[in-house]
């Protein structure tokens, strides 16, 4: 599999004896295992449309948070990209982020109020790999109608007792990112630790931010090659949300955000092709959404919405077989509590709920020669809206050594947003995807995917809008060229046609949802290993197809430039200088230009040292 283009980090599929290697694909790694079914298997046996982003891709982008990474992935579009760590919506092929499950080490990052995860508040330093599943993945993961962003954090360095990294950068508006990490293994004990601070005065009104992050992982190897892993993370942030004059008054919003996650995982082989995994999670989130609003008559409203949620989660599964013939069966139990209250008033909680959820699931892999069949089924007792059954049936076919065909059909769901109570309705989807991935064309890798989604009771992120029935269909085309004179080109195009299936009207981007019919991603990459030079120029274009009175703007491409130079390439201790220029031509690309204009042109530079 090729080292995917930096634009999206996609890991294309080729057989290990791929003849294209003689044409210049000599530095590509082996196929990465992808955990779409909760158990790793080669990407050539993945039926879903999956993008894999590696730690090296993240470093080359000089990224601060998950938002910076997602904006470069074909099929994903952020509503706006402002100051690093600021709030934003995003969608995957038109599926709202309220229906996309975001996981870190298996821990759900979505809140229960609106089912949203905040990509701007997910630092990237501890990330080893990001697996993005585009489309329903409920048969493996439960509430994941729109897809899954599965983040796997770094493991202890297995070769040295002490290794690490320090880095610092400074940019426009005093945007500074300071990081350090320490990692190593001594006999059976391994550790990984990282700390960071990201702050900025802000590139738009009221988007100043200050975010502190601590993450640690301890790993112990048991007799028989089993492992016990403990992890703990603590994130505190004070990001501005938005501010400015809007049609009905003046807004000024700020957030105070705290998140604590911990996990304990046991992996134990039980035989040659049998293993047991038991995972336990404890999470807590405390968020204050502080809103100052002055209406057109000069009446002042102040709110301090306190959102809290906490979970205790246990997941146990048994994996039997190998990458060709495999069965994964498991059970999951979650106890959750969520509440919302305005602390500035005397009114009671908007809601304060406790519930238990449990699930049983099974996923299989069965390979006959070049054909791999991939069934999956899951039963969820949601604790909120009754029971739900999800299923999937996929297949891959290795047409030639370097061409793979993919197809899958699935039925999935997403839990309702608690802020829609008492009208809680489960959101459901039926989807079909078909695709091809090939290196048959000399010097070129190509991937194409067609998708058709039928949604029922789809909920907008805005609580004022009633659920709708929708059909969404479209296709993605992606390409990557081999290096020529140390340069390579990559790109992706996504077409989406979404309509209200009850009225037949095409959906348009508005205050409640973004359904862009056209998204284009481009990247020009440069790499000269012997000189320690790497560079990437990325471009992002979107057409919002907005309603007539919308303030959405899509004025041309947003171009970003990222440069890296390792001063002494042969030395492991050599410092690496990096520089990034963002929105080089001051383009405007936002689903909401009144309150949430994207960041104008800005620059930053820094240095990182590995030891």
C-alpha cells in the first residue's frame, strides 16, 4: 500500500508483489491493519470507503488539531476553519457531524446534548493513526449513521527506554503551540506521555483560545504476549465561539471546556487463532457555554449553559481466526448520565437523565481465493428510544494484483439528540456503496466510490427544525501520482445530490445543515529525503448551494502551504524547522459569514527536535 498523499492520508490497496513497485513505489509501506470491525484486518479486505491518516501525515501538515486534518480529507468539509481549537461543524458526504461517531482509544467523544464531537478540541500530538469510515458503521460501532472517526493514540517506543520530542511554534495573532512527549520501554513496562498548550488571540471576532492537554499511557506485557494498558487524558480549554452583529441582535459566546477520559484494556491471546479483549472506560465532560445576547430592542440576555455528561463503559470481545477467516463477537455495556442547566436563572434542569445501554455484536471475514465476504450484525438496547438492529454485508474482490473491487450494504442508526426531548426519535439509514481502487494505470493510483443513502427521521443540529426524510447519493473520485523530480500530485472530488424524499426538493445548505454538492481537494507534494526537505501545498474548494438569504460564501479555493526542513537529515537529533502559510490568497469559504467567517491569511513557524 502506498504512503498516501498528504492531502487525505488515504492508504490505497496493492498486493505485496505489486509490479508497480518497479515504477517508483519503492518507499510504500505494507498494508496497514484497519479496525473497521473492531478487529484489525488488511485494508484489501475492507468493504467500506475508508481513509487512513498516519502520524507522519499529521506532522507534514504541521497540524494543531483534528480540524486541520479533516479539512484535507476528500468527502469531508468543515463549515468554517477559524482560529485553531475554535468551534466548527463538519460533514462527511453531507452527513452531519451529529451523526458521525468520534472515538479516541475506543472512547466516545460526542456529547449527548447534540451528539457532537468538537474536532477543534482534539489535539493531534498523541495520534498515531486516524481511520475514517465514510458511511453507516452501526453493525460494528452502534450509533454511527454518518460514519466513524476512529483515533488510535501512540504506543510506547518499543526500541528505547527513553525517547521524546519537544516543539514550539509562533505565528500571527500570537498563535503559539508548545508540545513535549516522552516515550520508552524497559523490559515488560512501556510508557507514553505528552503535554501541550495551544493559545491564540484569535483570527476572527471572539475566537481567542487557550487549551491545555495532558495524555499518558502505561503498558505492561503479560506472559503469553498479552498486554494490560492504562490511559488517562485531561483537557481544559477556553475557546471563543463566535461574536458579532447578526440579523436579530448582537452575539458574544465563549466556552469553558473540561474533559477527562481514562481506560484500562486487557488483551490476551488464548490460542494460536483465539484472543480476548476487555476494555473499560470512565469519562467526564463539563462544558460552560456562556452567551451574551442583545436583541434589536436593546434587551440583554445572559446565559451560562452548563452541559455535563459522564459514562462508565465495558466492552468485551473474542476474536477467532486470521485475516482471511475471522469471527469477532462481543458485548458492550454503558451507564450514562447527562444534564443541562442554565446557571444564570432559577429554572430547573432542561434535562437530567440516567440510562443504561447494552449491545451484542458479531462481525465476520470469510475469504475464498480472491473474494472476501464481510457480514456483520449488532443489537442495541439504547436505553433512550427502545431497541435497534443494525446489519451490514460487504465484499471485496481482488480483480488483479493491483485492482480491488468493493461493495457493501448496511442499515444503521444514530441516537437522538437529548435537546430534542420529549420528541426523541431514532435516526435510521440504509446505504449502498460500490467502489474500485486500482494502480493499473501507469504512474497513477485511482479510487472511485458511489454511494446511495436513505435517511429517515434525520435530525438537524438546530433543535428548531423537525426531523426530515432524505435521500443522499453521489460519488467520490481520488487520485495520486508517483513522484516525478521529487514532486507528486493528488486530488479528490466529491459530488453530492441530497433531497427531501417527502417533497422531492433538493436540500440546500442553511443554518441547520451543510449539504455541499461539490467538494474539491488538491495537494502538490515535494519530498527530498537526502536534503531533509518536505513540502505540501493543499487546496480546498466547496460550493455550498446555499438558500437565497444565506450568508454562506464559497469564493474560490483556500490554499495552505506547509514546509519542513530537517537541518541534518542523517542525524536523529537534528532539529526540524517548519513553516506554514494559511489561506494564502485570503479566500472566503464559510457556511456562515456573519458570525463565523473563516480565518484570513496568516503565518506561523517553529522547530521540533526528536531525541
